[in-house]
């Protein structure tokens, strides 16, 4: 099984997105999957021009010469593509959105009706390709991910891939800090690792495993108080010399 994991966080391998994603990918590796991890932030991925030349002038290839030239073939051939993004303003961050905007060379320009809906045919790739979403947010409620999940499900329908579920972690970037304060976070990462093994071995992730990834670790009011105290401390610190 070939896995392509795309991490669009500007913190690359250091943030909450990477913490959850790395555990998930480790589980897949343990199950024998061939895993490729790509950090999108820092790559040259220009915005889509909307020129449709990838359909009419240079079929399957964008006229812009940047890193998408190597990313698109890997995306097309992967059995599982993992979109890993922090939650920004109720959705994926700009880096991931730009990547997906540039993915239309994976489709043909023609229209077809699939399951009663107008779509574009795929240009090759595995017949049963899957997509998994990995995301973290700063807020405490799981429903903050609802718009992102709906968006990724729509992307899957348009790309002709199966939506295979999501690892969603409220206040994910705070996991290391919570662990330092004695909050047990190990089960979250253990569940993410188990979800990776399940997907690689049985083709799907158990709902109970995904619930463990998202489980409440600290009462909401307590977490809000901790966050507000932390920001007040940062704001109370004097500005570095020469800066206002």
C-alpha cells in the first residue's frame, strides 16, 4: 500500500498537526505500508491561474513550472492520500487549499454523471483510492471541524476517491504542554497510531479508535482558563528592545 501524506502546517514537523500525523503514519509503517511524507509549506506552489491550459493546451500538466510537477504524479498514484492541515478560520489553511486548487490536472475536462451528480472523469490512478483527513484546532469543540470535513468529503467526490475518515484533535497544539502538567495525552497518540495500523491492515479505521483521538482530556472551563492565563503572561512581557 502506497501512502502519500501531505502536511501543510507552517510549523512543518514541530506543531500539533505533525504530532498527530506522525503517530498515524507510524502505525501505517508498522503494518507494512510504504509511506512518503511531504511538507507543503516552503515548497513552490503557485496559485491556480484558472487558465484551463492543463486541460486544453498541455493535458495533464500545468503551464506553471513549480513543485506541483513532482507532487501531482505521486498524488495520482497513491493508494491513500493523507491531507494534514491545521484548522484556520473554519477550514484548511491556504497552503493546502492552493495545493488542491492546482490538482485539476488529475481530472479530464469532460463532464460525466456519477451517482446523479455532474463530475469530471479521473485521469488514471488507483480504482479504490482513499483520502484521510488529519487536523488539529485550538478550540475545544469537535464541531469546529464540521466545515473542513464537509469540504474534504466534497473534494473526494470530485477527485473520485473514497473518504476514509478523519483524525480530529481539539486543542491539538497544546498536547505537549498538557503532558507536562500531568494530563494523560498518551492515549490520543496511541489511538492515532492504532488508526494507522487499522487502515493499512483492514482498509478502514474503527469509529471507537477515532473517538479516542478526539477524546476530552481536560474540562473545557479549565482549559479556557489555562489558555487565557498563558496569553496574559505573554502580553505582559516587555517588548524586546527597539520594538513596540
